[in-house]
């Protein structure tokens, strides 16, 4: 096999799975690890992949890369709905207690399902105790505002246009003064060594405050977030209770999650 042909196949593999390790590529193509590294160097120079420790990832996985909430809402929607359905099952049906819903496209799917469920329950059983829902996301607040059975608390702050979420010191301080029963957290990356991360420092500060404040931490992350590292870490795997995703994590990530005592739910 010519080097050019092999390199095209490597790009295809990395595009399909998001990343590939040097050892896996060496075994797959029956070549030395040195040859794999030369291939990856050539592909990185061409802008086709981005080299990381132990292998390479898709070029769109730069540590500061972040798409707007409007773009992300339309991506991987079936997978996000399945994740949201699994998360909804963790919220008490009796509409008591408190939850926090972080900003994000998958957490927006959870808010959508929660609104539909509470409306249906109210139509059948009438007024009852309200579930306290806390968020700093404008789209989530807009969706849940006025829904029967939900007492909405919106955390204020400077609104970041890209994510439509409140950020800044006032948001962090408000987050530190609450103790919700469950926090449903979104993330841009979850990695065996680096933990949970997001590209923006202000978003990271708010997420870190959420993780430190809640009694139980449930992370919602579709397959594109697994094994990804972005610029700012906001939590370690040991901070988590449950990860809900749509595909089985890689062996490295699965082992790290098991060592940290994290429950993994594949929706």
C-alpha cells in the first residue's frame, strides 16, 4: 500500500471515530509506530488531523473550538434525545425537590422533555408540589417559564452570546449559595486524564461552582465529547456520580470512570 493511500485511510478512520492511537494504527496497517508517526506528521502539516499525545484527533478538536448553541442544537439530535430521556428518569415524578440544569444543547433536550412531562402530569392530577429548577441558560429558562409544576429560578450574570448562558462572578457566587439535589451538567470534553473541560474560562468557572454545590452530579455527554480535551478543566472524574452518553466509552475512559466510581449509563 502506498503511503498516500494509507494516509487517506487514516484520515477516514479519525474522521469517523474522532481519534486514533499510534499503536492501533500500527496494528491495523501492519506498520511500525515510527511509520505511523511520519504519516501523522504529514497529515497534520496538510491540516487533515491534529496530533495529540499517543495519536491524533480530528482537526476540529482544537482546545478552543466551540460552536454556538444554535448550531449545536441541530447536531446529533436523536442521540441527545436518548440521553435526555435517561436523565429525565432520574428526576422524581412527584415534582418535589430541586434540580439544576446547566446550559447546553443536550441539557436543553432534557428541559424540553421535563416541560412536556410536568404539563402532562398537571393535566391529570392538577396542582401539586412544585419541582424547583435552577438554570443560568436563557433558552432553558424560556422553555420552562410558566410551566405548571415547575418553580423556575434563573441565575443572573453577564450573558455569553455563544451559549446564551449567564457567566461571571455574580453567577459563580449565586451558584455557590445553592445546594440542588441533582445537577445535570453539560461538557465539551470528558477525558480519562484531564476530566471535564470547556473552552471558555468563564463558563468553566460557573460549571465548577455547579459541580461543587450540588448533592449529585450527572453529566450529559454525547459520543463527540468522549475522549475530548478542551482548554479549561472544570471537574475531575472523581467529582461525578453518573455519566449518561449514547455510546460505550473507549477502554481508557471506561477504566478511568470505573476507578473514579462513576456510574455509566449508555442511552
